[in-house]
C-alpha cells in the first residue's frame, strides 16, 4: 500500500511503509515520551494563561469596591 500526497509547491511525495515482524519498541517509547512532553508543555501554557487571567480579575476582590465606597463616603461627608 503506497501513500502519496501533493505538496503546496505542486510536488508529489510518495511513501511505501516497511512491514516489520516486530515493532521497534525503542522508537515507540521515544514517540510516546515526545507526545507526553508536548502535552505537558501545552497544559503548562494553558495553566499559565489561566493564572494570569485569574490575577487580573480575582473573584471576591473588594479593592475596586472599597475605592468606590471610600469616594462615595467622602462625597457624602462633604455634602452633609
């Protein structure tokens, strides 16, 4: 069974798989470790993005509300 595909430049790449009696365990282990490392890096990047998002808008953060309340109290005191 031959596999072929065209490249963006118009060339055609053709490959014929080699059939082996036993799989190459060392290459399979290397592939699995490589895929696991990529997945780990992607998850670490996702966690970093979520951590940055959480730092900018922390649930229960009353700092903005306290400033508004403080400004309103000063305004109320000056009116009274």
